[in-house]
C-alpha cells in the first residue's frame, strides 16, 4: 500500500490553512496546518512531509528560513512558496532552494495543482 502524501501548510494568516486543508484532504492528502513558523520547524524535526506550502513573510522565521531548513535536512521535500511581496531576488532565492514561487492572491486550484504535481515525485 502506498504511503499517503503528507502536506504542511504554513501561513500566519489562519484563513489560508482553513481554506486549503479541506480542499487538499478531499484530494487524498494528509494535511497539517501551522500559523507559527517556529512550531512548524519543530514539527519538521519530528515528521517528514512530502510537500510544504509556506508563506514568505511571517513573524519569527520566514518562509525562506523554513526552505533553508528543508534544504539542509530534508532534500526531498517539495516546497511551494507563497508571497504577496514578489521580487526577482526572492524568486531567485526560492528557485535556489528548490521551491515553486506563487504570488498572492492565488487561486485555490493553482495551489492544489502544484501540490498534486509535487506529490507525483513520490
């Protein structure tokens, strides 16, 4: 039996996780949501996630900090970085950290499609 794909959604705006979670679960993914990046990092120490969907700007560690953690510890986690503050510099850094870059406001279908594409790598 194939292992269920686990997805972490990290955004300091609770509505993002509240909206993404049921849609992703309906697609068959196991989803955990976080609004505090430090707690998400602690969870990443305990559990491997196949896909990470994270906001860029948050209090505490940023989305880029979380991506750096993944690069250092879990190279096979697929990442999607969401931001309302797109710049070429951030795009390049996200690309360097093996993340797909999505700008806010995003369409739910777009993120679900990206998670599905990332899941195919497992």
